[in-house]
């Protein structure tokens, strides 16, 4: 039984090959921010070297994180694609678990940047402390309190020498029920900075794509109800209006908010800004306003003002805009279709 072993969660790119739980070959080297360029080719190199075809693989074992936000996703995406194409099982293992010394209790660590560490504590495959993220000062204190534990991983950033494990051997021995993923296509990487409840997660703001239309329209209808723009109106701003721009806020490939604005002469007008209800009060709106300001600053012609209208009854939105230095200029009577007044807000740049 041949298994493909993949890891790109930290600095190294690792591609291994095992047969019946025994590692028969491995390619591993530092490829920071280059894993996506080399991993597929290294898989091919192993297949050619051992005269294997894709049909010889019976399973894929992949690290699931924590680790580099992009790096973890590289191996995961490749693994999911392979198991889907070949209809074979996927096994996921913690990228901290594979750092452990299997003979002794192990404090497994990885640099999370920002003076923090990803940390998990393991003993012979059993979890003593679930993977988490901690301040480096707390990690060092824990190490001092447990002198009998082995510190594992590339821990030079802590000033501590770490045990170097044979991670591919641990991955090769992870083909069991505990590590098998029941729904491979639904598997998600573990990224411990993604704490949705506390608003700690990676958000990307990018220009809206045509494929985002369904998600944007769902948010539009959720937020604006009867006043929602039609898909035709959004499509016009996206594809035809020469002065409009639409940006989406994306979390784990899910569109969770958007901003639609127009820049004409010395002012920028916010046409729409909306955030999915489950992601409100988590900083998404701040990022969208920030993107608008970046666009204004990049224009050759100086943009002096930001403007918008908001319902007189929408006190939550008014508070949000006030925080972003918008000022109440005037009231537009009967502005909305139901007769409600609008408050006209302006921010000077």
C-alpha cells in the first residue's frame, strides 16, 4: 500500500513516499513561500524515480496545520485534489504532532510570528495539550515548569534547542481511523489565528469577481431587504460603470462583505457597504473603508472627500461612520422609497 506524504506548513517543503507504513523515500528542503511552485514537480520526481503511476497510490497523508496561512493550504489543496481524482482516502495529521519525540512527552512548537508560538503537547500519540497559540513568554514559562519534557521543532527563535523529529515516519504511521478524514473535500486546514468568535482571522480584501455575484447578492438582500440592489445594478457597477469599483472581503474563500463606490473628480461616494451578519463587529467594515481610502490615495487627481447617505433610523451605521470621521452635513427629505429621510455624511481626506 503506497501512501503519499505531504507537508508545507512551515519553511520546508516535504514530499514523502511510504509503503505499508514504512518510509521508502523523502524529499525535504527549505522552500519558504515557494512550496506552491515545487511541490507538484517533486511528487512527479518521486513517481518517476520509483516507477509509479497515479494508480499505485492508495492514500494521501497531509499536515493540516497550524502553520503558515498560505503554506498549510498548499499541501491541503494538492492532497484534496489527488484523493478526489483517485477516489482514495485522505489522512490529516497536526503539523505539531509530527514534530514530537515519540518516546517522551513532547512540547511541540512552531513560530507563529508576532512574539507568539503554535504549541501542542503530545506523549506517544496522545494529546496532553491541544494545539493552541501562546505568547512566547508563556511558552518559555511552560518549558521551565516541565523540564522532563522534550522541546521539539525549529525553536531557535526562542533561544532554545529543539528536537528534530522524523516527521515523515510519523505521517506514514498515521493511516488509522483517528486521522482519516470522512469528507475529504470538506476538509479545512487548521489556522489557529482564525478565531471567528473573537474576530481573529485572516481577511483578504480584493476586487469583486463575476463568480462572487451570488455571494454578494445574498449579502445585499440580507442587509438591505426591499431596498436591495438588483443583480443587474451590481453587474453594471462591476462591468460597465467606468467610475465604480467593488471590493469583496473574503475569509477562507467565503465572501463576507463588500463595498461599492464611485470616484468622480475630487470626491468618492459610497454606494453600498455591507457585511454578512455573522461577521459583523469583527473589523470587516473597517477593512473595506480602508480599501476605499487606499484607492483614493492612489488616484493622480487628488480626492478630497468621501460621501454617503444613511437612513435616519440606522443609528448603528451612523455610529460606525462617525468612528471613521464622517460628519453629518444635512438631511435629505423622503430620500428612500418608503419615505424615510437620509442623513448625508461627508468625510474630509
